[in-house]
């Protein structure tokens, strides 16, 4: 297959075109001019764009990396020559499915090329998958090194051995490894799962057996606890009955004493009330005898004084007789004078009459005064005696004596009531204390009484019974969570059978893997030496025979042996340019072995010679010119020296791209 013309709307390319010739094509362009974009476009036209790819490790997928800068959908065409036909491949699409729509027509016509389909156009034209193409004929920028893959391994193995591409050692080994991992891989795999499940079932069976024994123990413990609790209930009941009877008897006796004291108190209180009423209804009321005696003494003294006052001034009759006598004397003198019995001279005759009249008046005034005074004294005396309800002073003494007797009786009754009250209160206090003591005896949770001690033993027994019941409830709960032992044993037997079968399969697979490795080693002895030999030839041509041999392992990791040295050197000990030359040699050798000769797959190299010095670059270009006789080669470069080195040479097309 050959590429003739490319037209692309891809990345920075905006309907740009690139015309290619047969043989070796050297395309020069400065950095960031679109060289890698053209390489990506060729791959996209052949194998399409993976629309499901996602950014990984900071590397953007092609659908984003090569999205047209103009915002237009990806699109392009590629004119090729294949099987002596000129064909135009066309791809276009939309943002969600870039380059999805594909068509292939005979160039210059609309005739469809039916054998070319979108999904397989690259494999049809080149004869290899995308994976093999990327590891052989497509050398992207900075991707000179190559690693093995099942696809590439199948291609090389097929060509070197049988020509059969349907199997590879890596794939077979991976399938065997996957089968082994499926059965056991460290702690994973079906065997490990079975062993874990068997271990879990054995643990569950152990739990079932332990729980069964635990249940029997709990039943025995529960029966014993119930028996002890019931026995203590009877003992506590009897102890409480005895305590209640004793308490009731003592309380009855105490309450009888209180009732007797209450009766005596009420009697004393009644006597006091009677004495008090008798005292209050008396003349002196509740007055003390001392005060009463003092008041009586004062009143008696006043009565005596009144009597003495009444005796002063004579009797009324005498005083009236004197008054009458004086008046008679005056009248007598008047008669003596009137009848001239006595005829005193002048004024002397009037003197006796005046004197007798004055004295009579004085006596009359005295009589009136004494009368008022005695009336007042009598009123006072009557008031005092009436205050006592007496008519005579002697009766007051009798009243005082009676009051003293009543007061004494009241004092005695009051004192008796107080004593009875004190005795009753003392008895009540004693009863309260007794009740507190007795109630404490009836508190069967505290104290040192028999009932309290038995109650404490009962509480401990009930607590133990509750604990056993809780354990039994928890045990019953666990029983619901535990599986049926019969089902567990059946499952264990089933797993044991599966485990035995898988163990046999695992051993057989392990034996097959060992056998495959032995076979792979034998195949490698044929494939790797041939690839190493061709790589050494190309590498020697690049380096001017400085290196005499190359050793490759199955992963295509290369070691180079300088001429004259017995030991090959790891690539890490070589310069960057030499490493690029070594792996370009590996790539070219892989192309010769892996790519179908009849398809003549083009080689695409993006800045593959950038680290070559001038001499080795010239040697590499010479070798590429030789290889280009068999297949088209596209060498993209950012250096003009490649252009200068091939200028004027036959079968070489030089193209210079301008930076847009």
C-alpha cells in the first residue's frame, strides 16, 4: 500500500494537504508545524478515533488532542494505492463521534470499495492490527522504544514458526494464569473463597455446638435459680408474716395504752372545764385569790371607814332636836320680848334671838350636810355590797372563801389535765417511735431482721434469675441467627467436593503452565535469536560496525555488545542517540518480521533521527533508502540536514511544510 495525498481538518490542520511520493519521503517542518498531527491523522484514517477514550495520567485522548482548532468536526481524505487500485478513503463525523463516518471509493469516481469497512480498513490495507502497527511501522515522536504485546508476539511467532496468528505464548500464558488466579491467587480466587467459607461454616458449626451446650447449661441454671427463688419466696413470706404479727401485737398494746391515757385525759379535761366554768360563774371569775383578797380587804376597809364616817356628827334625831331646841330658844326669846317678859335694852334684846336663829340655821345646814354625806356614804356602801351581791359585809368573807376553794379546785383540775396531756403526748411520741421501729422492721429490704435478711437473699436470687433469663433470651436470639447445623454440614460437604475438584484443576493448570513455559522457551529460542540477529545487522549499519551483537528478551528489551567485548551493555549505559539507534534497529527488524510483505505497509517516522549525529544520520538515511525500495517510508523531521543529505538522490521525495 502507498499513500499519495492527504487532506485534513485535524488539530491545527485546516483543510491542509500533503502530497507524497513513492519510496523515501522526507518531510521537513519546524517544531509545532503539524508533523505529529499528520502522523496522527494517518493513523486515524486507518484505524479511526476511539470516542470512549478518557484522559489518563495527564495525557489527553486523540479525540481531544486532535480536535480541529477551528471548531469544525474532524474530517479528512487519504488517496492511496492498494492492490493496483487508486482508492480515496474519507472520514468525517461529529464531536461526540469523531471520524466515525467512513467511505472508500475509487479515486475520481463514486464507486464504493466494498471490502474496505470503517472498523477494519487498517487491518485490511496493512495486514496488521493497530497494536502491531504502533509497535512496528508507526514510530511516534519520543516513542522509539518498543515493547512486546500479544498481538505483536502472534505476528512474529506466526512468521517465524507456523504462520498461524490465532495464538501466542503470552495470551496462552495469561489465560492459564487467569484460570489459576480464578482458582487461587494469594488470598483470592475460588479455592480461597471456598476455604474461607468452609472455615466460616466450621466456625458456625462450632458456634452451634457451643450454643447447644450453653443452652443446656442455661436450662439447668435457670431451673436451679427458680427452685432457690421459690424456696426463698416461701421463707420470706413466713418471716414477713411473723414480723407483721409481732408488729401488730406491739402496736395493739401501745394503742390500748394510748386509748386509756386519752380517756384519763378527757376526764381530766372535763373536770378542768367544770371547775373553770364554776370559777368563771363565781363573783370573782378567774381572778386569783391574792387579787381577790386584796380587793376584798380594800372594800372591807372602805366599808369600815364608811361606818365610822356615818357615826360622826351624831344621830339625826339628836341633831334635829338641837335644831328644834335652838329654834324654840329663839322663839322663846321672841315671845319673852313680845310679851315683855324680858325687855333688854336696845339692841341687846335682839342678840339672843339672832344668835338662836343663826345657830338654828347652822344646825339645819349641818343636818342637811350630814344627810347628804350619809346618803353618799350609804350609796357607796350599797354599791360595794351590791358588787358582791351581799347585804352585809360578813357575807363578802364567805364569798371570798368560796372563791378561794373554787380557784384551788380549778388549779388542781388544770394541773391534772396538763399532767394527763403530757402523759398522752409522751405516749403518742413513744408510739410514733415504736411505729418507726416497727415500720423499719416491716421494711424488708433494710435492717438486720430475719425478714430483711431473707429479703436480701431473695433479691440476690431474683437478680441471678433475671441474669440467667437475659442470657437465655440472648441465647435464643443467637439461635435465630444461627443456621441449621444439618444445612451447614451439607454445605460443608458440597464445598469439600468442589474444593477437591478445583484443587485437581489447579494442579492440572499449574502443570499446563509449566509445560507452556517450557514450550515458550523453546519457541523463544527460535524467534528471539532471529530478531536479535537482524537487529544487530541494522544497528551495526547505523554505528559503523561499532557494536557486534544485540540481545533481545521476550519483552524486546535490548542489550548491545560492543565489538571486542564479551559482555553486552544495558541500554541505560548508552547515550540517548545510541539508544534511539538501537531501538530504531529493533523497530525495523520487527517490521521485516511482523509486517506482511505483500501488503508493503508504509513506515511512518516522526523525528526518529533527531538524536542521531550527522554521520549516523547519513547511514540511517542510506539504510532507509534501501528499505524504501520494498515499502514507502515517511520521515518527518525538524532538521534541514536530512533534506540536505538526501538532496538530489533518486527515489527520494523532499517536502517542506510551512508553519501556519
